[in-house]
């Protein structure tokens, strides 16, 4: 058997990735709300353990500790921090053994020391989880296993606490054909009995190499059947694990036994469900465990070496994964120290007057070097490397200014003073941002910060509209609500929240189409749908305020679904007059958009060439899904498509071209990797273009709903 090339997956089999919302999903908002209570219980634990250590006859302190650790365990389980929960359970066992006097003398001291270490580690781990949003297990293994050692228990496999970051869908083949469910069912039925026999023998105390090879051959077969699917990674890693066991590079333990059992469950599931991924299976959990064994191999035979290459394992991977944690308090101290020193330095430089120094009328600050070095070291400790380098550059420029280098070139000196001031102001802003967000500012939070006030105001307005319409539907309240929704839609659209703006606009259109009744809102299906639309949009925005990083796409999709059900009749005596600008926009997006046949033929001919080129370009680009010249060429074709549509008056398709162009501009300019959704969305847009083009301009049944949906999705992809 030889490994086949595997690269990080693009979009293929994306629908099978829903398992990511399964067992490993962490309730970050729940954790934040629970954190004060958890930290209070941890403080109670520390105080109780200290009290008990002073007088081991005082059992009341241990009872209070047990009550506190029970609360911690339940809280960690509630927010799905299962690795942290393992530590809490060991702490429970430790306190219970102390209470029952099952550990005495030296073992009692060791147990108390292990409990104190766990108490100190847990807050740092909770802080770490909030930052990385993954229950990595980092730093927990020594705490858990030391407690088990002092209590005479067998240690937990270190693989349970291993985590290494991976590119999204790494290890899934690109361009593989879709797995055939019927073939998988038949093969799984045949492979299950020998797998069970081989796995049972391979896990025995005297595991036979041939049995391990049997499991490896079956895993290799399953890997081939699931190429392109999320299960592919499991079977590839299982082949490598079997190779490592056969070469005596890895010894079977309880974690490996569970991995082998999971393989049997996966074959059984495949026998019944074919290529479908098991939504109850936490694939990433077993993926990380097997990667631990691969990273710990001293030698790298064929498959192990291939796995190192595919998953990016390096010599220091285990060391990095096992590094201890530093609590956020230390990070905050570094940031606050840097900011205080920087503010003091800026005040002193302002008092000195750098412009006077440029002209040779000022003396240098006596301790300038040491102050800037102190600031730089604190910035490095806070991982603000770029700003630390900026401060170093500013330091060098200040030395030149005070040395009189620019006495004869005052204009140049003034420019450098502006550069120095800009570097310090930028650093001050960065430190203020970090401190405002408790030391950690993900890119998504930075992008959302400027929208925070807008989203807060929108939530309040939506709540006010709901309250108002629950009381009356008179002309005045309808008019006021319509005006609020109209302004809301415009502001949201201007801020780039086009999907949210579309929902608000749909609500405004529907509300403007009904007649005032001057009575309490009747419980009609249309009103319920309208109310549900507002509720889902409000809930979505409120969750975004609580957690800008988390994906609440499902809530927004529900708001859009309800908005789509709001059929807007042609108003006869509408109390709200539609503004001219809105009438023009509605005409632009109307499905009854018509143009002359000559213009339509020109557009058809130009569009046919563009679509043909896009259909050729897209598969070639999908092979790498990179920010390369092919993606730029795709973007240029949509730019041309937009221009052609505007030129002949087919504005609906021109707007679609503009949204795709803007989306690709954002992708090409962003620093991160290409989003996994991009190839899927481009494929759907290009697939829809022939039908949309053929029916545009009044020639057929133009599907405006598809255009709106694609435009909204393009606008929402960041």
C-alpha cells in the first residue's frame, strides 16, 4: 500500500461538515455568563484547601471544597468543556479521598499539592478557551495524571489532551468524485467481520503484527471509499497508526482501543447509511488523538511520514501543544504597563517639543533608551510584535533627532517627527483596543467594533416597533414604524449589512401595504409572520453583540425565511407613501424588467462568452482555491458582466455582478485563507447565470428570488 496525495479540501462534501456543530462545539456565551460563578467556586476551593492544610482534622473545609468542585464540574459539563471537566472530576476524587482519609502521610501532601496546582491551572485554562474557542486540553494533562498517580490510579493517555491547529478540512482529497453510497454499504458489510477480528487481536497483550496489518488494509480500503468525505481523515490516520503499532513506535493504550472501536462503529454506520457522516460522531476528537501518536513517533515510515507532510506535523509540535498556560491577568499587566509607560513618554516628549529638538533648541531625555526598551519588551510579551518594531524604529529616529542630524534640513526633521508621533499614536490605540477587550481582539471583533453602536441602536428600534405594534395599528404608529424600518434598512445597507437590510426592507414593504385598523393587532398568520421576522432579526443582532466571533448564520437565515413569506399586495390606499427613491429601487429590481430585443441580443452574446470562460476557469481554480491570478480573472469577468448589464439596462443582473465583484475584492484583499464557502457560492452563481441571462429583459419567467438570494449570500461572505 502506498499513500495517495492528499491536500486540504476545498468545497467538496461541504454538506457533510455539519458535524462541527456537534460534540466539540463550545457554548462561549454560556461560558462567559457562567465564568464569575466558576471563578468564585475556584476561589472557594483554594481557601478551603489552605484551611484544611493548616489543620487536617477540620473536615468541614473539605465538605465546602466538595460542594464547590461539584458546582464547577456541572458548569463545565453544561458549556461542553469536556477536557476541563475531566480535571474537575479528578479534583472531586482527590477531595473525596482526603475526606475519607484514603490518602495519608506523604500521599496526602502530594494530593494536596496536585489539587492546588489544578486550582491554579483551571482559571488560566478557562481564559485560554475563551481566546481560542476550542477545548484544546492544553496544560491539563500533568494536572490530571499527577492527581491520578498520587491516588494510585492508572494515568490517562496524553493523546486525550493533545490539540494542534489545522487548516480547515485539511487531509481531505481535492477533486475526488462523490463517494457512492451503495458501493460503501456493500463493502462495509464485507469488511466488518475481519475488522472486528483483527482489531480485537491487535489490541491484545501480545498483539500480532499480521492482525495489525489486517486492520491497516481494511482502513486503507475504507480510506479509498471515503475519498473527498470528512471520514477520509480518520481512515488515513488509522492506517498510519497501525503502521506505527506494527513498527513498535506506538504501544496500544485505552485511547487507541477506543479509536479501534470507533472504526468498527464507523463501518457499521457505513453499512447502513453509506457515505453519510454520522452527526453524533465527534470526528475531530479522534483526529487529534491519532495526530498525537503520529507526532510522537521517533521514526517516520511510509504512512507516518506522509501524515506528517499532509497535516503539517513538525519536530516541535508536541512541545508546542504541551506548553503551559499564562493567565490573562499577566497579559493585561503587560498591556497596562506598556500603555502607562507610553503615555508618560508621550507627555515628556510633548513637554520637550520635538520640533524644537529638530532645530537644535532642545536637549535629549536622559532615560529615553531605557523607557522605550521597557515599552518594547512589554509589547513583545503581549504579542504586539509589529508595534514593538515600530517603537524600535521610533527610538532610532528620536536618537537622530536629538543628535542634531536634521538641524540643516528642518523640513525632513518635521516629517520624521510626524512619523514618530504616528507610530506612538497607533501603538496607544492598539493597546487601548486590547485592554477594552480583556487582552484579546480577534479580527472579527475589530471589524465588528465599528458596527457595535449601529447594531445596538437597531436592536432597540426593533424592540420598540414590536412593542408599538402589539398595542395598536393606527395610521400614526404604522407611519412611524415604516419610517423607522426604512431608515434602518438604508443605514444597515450603507454599513455593509446587506442581508440584514434586506430583511428590514421586506418588513417595511409589508407594513406599508396594510391598512390601519385603529385596534389591537389581530392574531392573523400575516401578522404572526411579520412579528416572527422581527423577533429572529432582533435575536440574531443581539447574539452578534454578545459574541461577534461566533457564527449565527442560522438565526439570520430564519429571519430571511420569514421575510420571504411576507407577500406584499399592491396597496390601494396605503397610509404610508413610498418615497421616490424607493420606487426607483423597486423598479430596478423588478422581475418584470424589460429592454428592447436589440439590446437583449447584444447582452446575450456578450454574456455567453463570459459564462463560457467562467465555466472553464472555475474548475481549474478550484483545484487550488487560492488567491491567484485565476481568481483575479474570474473577478474581472464579473466586472465586465456588471458593466454590460448596466450598459443595456438589465440592472438586476448588473447588481449581481457587482456583488460578486465586491465579494472577490474582499477575498483578494483579506489576509486570511480563502473561505470554504467561496467555491460553493461561485459554482452556484455561475450555474444560475445561463438561465437568468436567457430569461432576462422580459424574454421569459425571470427568477428574481434567485438573484436576491445570490446577491445576499455574496454580500454576507467576508
